[in-house]
């Protein structure tokens, strides 16, 4: 009887230590609301600019509630739908294929480096770790990708340079080392499984949080990338959506600052919803990736806590 009483008192004191006061809970709620607003308000602001008339933007600048609404920006995008749909297709292809390849290569490297029995473990870990501190620079990567690999004006120039990063490999290595028991690997080896069979049938099924985390990182990197297009792509038929937006931005600035572009070009520029079109394009870029995130969120949070101390 006394033992049960002491046990109850211990559990009650433990609950008191872990309990959050009402004041702290209210402060946390306010903090989370502020952080959510910081993330959501810019997107809403961009959308409101995209449905503002060009005249009201010129007169009053950017406003959260426009004085005059207009859908001219989205009508302009519909008029240019062929170019935009082609660029959207390029972005989707690059994102899907690049994410699949990147996840495969990253997990394979991470699994190999996580095996303590691998003789070259320390050497290749150092090879992977060094680029996290410094790299060879833009010039060397440009020469390798264009001269040695011949990726100039190829859609693969948008995929290969981003498919593997040292940070993602380290995440995979840490996950496999801390979450895949060595006894499980040894049991599979005793049953006659090869390393590839162990990787595909034992390690990967237990690594869903890590796979979702790496896939999300790669998806964001590929979808938001425009820099690779500016380096390696001159053919407008394989511009990504982000590169197309950047190209439109630069062309608008060039024509706006060049009165000698011709009367017809100036008239076209005056009739074009410059600011609204850019914001409408930005919304087209934001919405698909925002819709993908909720499907990864559960696994993403689990993957980020790899190696955390368990209570």
C-alpha cells in the first residue's frame, strides 16, 4: 500500500514538473500565431498585388488592399500560356526526376558511410564533409559541367549539379547509424542477404522519415532554382518556370530603361501589367510547392529529429 502511494506521489510530482502553466501556454500560442502570420502575410500580399490594377500600383505603390482590382495580370499569363505551360512542364520534370535521382544517390551514399565495417568509411566521410566547408567555386563547376560533361543547353544541366549535397548525405548517414540496429543487419547477413538486399528490403522500409526529409529538401531546391538555367541554358524552350520569371523581370527592366527600343515595343510595355504579371507568376510558382508540403510534414518533422536525445 505504501509502495503504491509513493509511486502515485512520484508520478504526480513528475506531471507537475512537465506541466506548462496557463501563462506560458498563452505566450506560446501568441508566438506561434505571430510566426504563422510572418509566413502567410507575404504570400497574401503578393496575391493582392497580382490582382491590383497597374494604374493603382503606379499611383499608390504596393498596398495590402488595392484601391482598384484587376485581373489583367492573369489575362496576360493566359495570353502567354504556351510559353508558361512549357516552362511549367520543364520545372515539374526537373523537380520529379531530380528528386528521385537525388534521393537514390543520397541514401545509397549515406547507407554505405553508416556501415562501420566499410574499410574506406573514414576516407569517404572526409571527402563528403570537405565540400560542406568550402568548394571549388563557380568557375570550376562550370568548366566540369560544360566542357567535361557536355551539359550546356541540356535539361540535365538543371538536374545533375543539385542532386547530391554533403548536408543531405550526412543526414542519411546519421539516420542509418542511429536508427537501424546493427543486430538487424547481422541477422539479415546470417540469412544470406547481400548488402543491396539489406539496403532495399531492411534499411529503406525503416527510413521513411529520412526519405521524406531528403525528398522535401531536394524538391524545394529544384523547384526554386533559377541559377542553373542562367549558367547553362540559352535555349528558351528549356527554361524552367523560375528562370522564365527571372528572364521576364530582366526584359522588363531592360525595355523600361531603354527608350530607343522602338515605338511598338514601348506601347506593348505600357499596356503590359508589369508588376501584376511578376506577382502572378510568383503565385504560380508558390502554390504547387505549398500544396506539397503538408504531405511531407509528418515525416519531415520526424526526420529533423534524427539523433535527438530520447526522454
